[in-house]
C-alpha cells in the first residue's frame, strides 16, 4: 500500500488551470466511462510550476480505444502548445508493471500527485525498492553521459547550455529526491532535495549554483561564465550521486548491458 496520500489541489496560474480544466472536460467527453482516473503529477501537483515546466497528466483507462484517442487529439494539441502538456495513457492493468518498470518516475508520482477525476489508482500501490535503486543508477548514468555530450558539443555557447539546464533540471531534481529518500534523508519537496544535495556530496559553491539555476529557469540565461560553471557543477553532482548509488544496499554493483 502506498505511504503517500494525494496532495490537495494546488494554486496554479489562471492560464494553466483553465487549460487543464478544458483538457479534463475533453477527456471526460471523449473517453466516457472508459476513463477511470485523471492524475496531475510533478511540479504542477505541488504548486511549483516554473516557466520551463511541463504539466504532467496520467489518464488511467480501462482499454485503449484508437477512435477515442483520435477525438481527444485536437484538445491535446492545444494543451501542449499552451501549457506544455505531457500526457500518459496508462491502462488499469498496466499499473503494477509500470511501477516496477519505471520505478523512479512512479515513486515521484506517488509523492506528488493530485486526483482530478475518478478514484486514486495508486492508493494501494508501492514501488519496489530494488527496482527504484536499479533504475536510479541507470538514469544517473544516462544523465551523466548526456551532459558530457552536451558540454562537448555546445559548451562554447552558454545559451545552449542554459537551454539544456532549463529542461533537464526538473528530472535531475526528481533523481535527487529519490537519491536522498533511499538514504532516509528526504527533502520535503524535490527542489528542497536539490538545494541540499550539493552540500551532502561536497560540491563547492552549491548555493551559487542553485541561484544560477533559478535564474536560468526563469530567463534561460545567466551572467557571463556562470552558466558554464553551474553546468559543470551539476555534472559533478550527478556523477557523485551515481557513484554513491552504486553502493546502495551493500557492495558496489555493476549492471549488465
């Protein structure tokens, strides 16, 4: 059984609330009784949206009907353009395997979700700890490799690094929250976990890095040289998290490729 209850409905910008309400009504009309639940999750669910944030929704269906999906397409395209909607269409009987297959993602859903329609499909579910640890390692390694490639290819142009950071910092915050929680050191919110992780891992000037990231997420640019420094510090932090995560649960483990 999940230890995390749904959050209360958050305060959202009026344009976001209106777009969600319109998409919810379209989903109700298009899917009818086939729509079991509609779940808001992530930063919008905790009232922490930023200009670069996606609005994440899970539509839990009994079956996937292509005709119904085609009917909701226009409403989905409008929501994607106005509020950066990111919608997942998940069947009720797929929930347990999804929880194991995408453990860090659904661990975050359990912590940060608001039920907009129907029942709570996650009320009796939990994420297996072994699956979350295994996938945390994989995702941290993937982020490390992506950041190295981005720095090598685009590092001469700070605005390109800023654009990457603005989009990637949300997923990194989620990984940070999982990392600390698996050590029984959770931050109350994902951004609070991110604020403390640098000090926890001994990354120098972390408060300055967090300030630069806040500026980048608002304007997608910072002071001369500051974005490059912040990018490299975040990369250092991700690398250190990955190395430490390899020791979770005992000896260092190496995953098969």
